[in-house]
C-alpha cells in the first residue's frame, strides 16, 4: 500500500513539474512576439504626425510670370491609416524688372503669404514609398509693389503699392521616399488658385515623422 501511495505522489509531482516547464517554454516563445507587437505599435504611433518643408524656384504664375522663390512649412496628422488632416504655410516671392517703354523700366516686387488647411489621402503607402494627393483651402495675403522709372533720369514716373487678402485653395500631388521610419524626402506638384490668378510649382520636400 505504501508503495502505491509513493508511486501516486511521485507521478503527481512529476506532472506538476512538467506542466510548469511547458508554461515557461511557452512564455519564452511569446515574449519576442509581444515585444515585436509593441515595437510595431510604437512605429505606427511615430507615423501619425509629420512636419514637412518644401522649397522651389521659378514658380509659374498666370499674371506674374514667374516667382523667384517659394518655400513653406506644413504639418500633417493621420486620422486613419491613409487619411490625414493638413495645414500649410507658403511664402512666395517675385522680383522682376523688365522694359516698359523706350524711356522707362517697370520693377515689380510681389510677396505672398498663403495659409491653408484641408485633407490628404495616401494613394499608395508602403514601408519606403508614398504617393499622396491633398486639397486645402484658406486665405492669401499679397503685398504688391510696382515702380516705373525713367531710364534717362532714373526718377519715378509711377509708384503703385497694394495689399490685399483673398480666398485661396491649393491642390497637391506628391511622392515621398522614406530614408528612415522618421525621415523622408520627395517631390510634389502644388497649385495655388487665388481669385482670377493661379500659380503652380514643383517642390522639393523634406519630412520628419513622429
């Protein structure tokens, strides 16, 4: 009888020990997956926000010929995996001197500040590549200075200064390449439509994702 009880007790403790070892092995196998899942969530969190800088030169414009320089700063926040809210500030500058007549030159100095906000959508988004479109609306503040000079005396014939604020909207199509998870470079084609005037530019972009 003692032998039977001894055998039962030994078997019972052996089963408990075996079960504990199995549980330990399973925990070791699951830990890397948990860590990987946590890492993926962290990466997804980093990509919900983006700061971007875009610059361009010789922007084509309907009424002003070409802008000499354009630069801007933008912010994007992702609501969903591909849909995001954006806000953008763009500064456009143009300084042109051209023949006005036989006796005069016209000098045009145009500065424009564009503030817009809207929505964007990623048409294609992979680990390294992103193609996107966006549409934003806002206002444009323009500072326009026009001066006509006589060539022979270099005295002013006419001096026009005008400041105005107008409704504007700005569509965009672009491509970004992710050098790192948090850093990307790319190009985009951006339009600026202001009343009866419009302009578009091909910009170089740099983005920081966080």
